[in-house]
């Protein structure tokens, strides 16, 4: 490796290894490099807001254009049909709309029923969307799975340490026994029998 010579008169002729210099610089960078949050100027904030606004407007325009194109396509399709074909097509479209509304109504009814069942089982109603389904059997199966998962999770958390047993108030507690008690046990004694606690502390 190449060495670097200092030009300082005190260290004249002393060669320093390049790796040593690099390690010194890296150590200094590590000490001073802290993540600093990005700050924005008002112009940058305005530019970001404008960009987001433009993106949303563009998406809305594209969506409107797609709808308009679909309507034009539909009108063109209807214009090419004869009266019988138009009637059959409109009937088919109405049947699709009715089926979609029935599906939405069924889901709403099932969501209401699922909410009642979850409330009976003391399960948070915010979870209703996870269990609702189009048919009752699937929905009931989802509720059973959720209930089982919640109970398993609660049981798993409860398996940990059991709480420390507080000394019985009517037990005879001597000053020696009091001195051997943990702070939690002493605190519990203070809560349960403050007079006894005061006598033991004195």
C-alpha cells in the first residue's frame, strides 16, 4: 500500500497508511450521520399537492371517458339490433341489474345477521366484514373460525405467568416476613390493609 507523508514539521517523514486514513474518516462519518427528517419548502409542498391533484383529475377524466365510451358502444350495439334483439338485450340487462341488487340485499341481510351473532358472542362488530358471505352456511362457518381463532389467541396470551398471589389479610404477618416480601406484595398489603402496613413499616 502507498503511504502518505505529513508535511507538518513535527511528523516529518512519518508515513501513514491510506487504509488508516479511510478508517478514521469512516468512523467520523458513522458518528455524525444521523437520519434527519426531510424538510420541504412551501414551493415543494405546493408542487407535490399540484402533482397529486393533477393525478386525481386525470384518473377521474379517464374513468369518465371509459364510461362515455361504454355508453357509446352500448348505443351503437342497440342501433344495429332489430326490435326483438333490443327487447331481449334490455331484458337481459334488467335481469343482471335485478340479480346484482338481490345479491347486495342478501349481503346486507347477512351482514345484519352476522352482527347479531357476533354481538351474542361478545366479538367486536368491526370484524363483521371478515365473516359475512352470500350464503348462511359459509357465513356461520366463518363466524365459527373467527370465534375459535380469537379464543385460541386469548388462551395463548393467558398461558403466560400467573399473577403473584397477594398475602391473605387475615394471615399473621411479622416484621421479618414483611421484610422478605417483594415490593409488589408489600404494595398489595398497603392496598388491602393500610393500618397493618403502617405498623410493619415503623
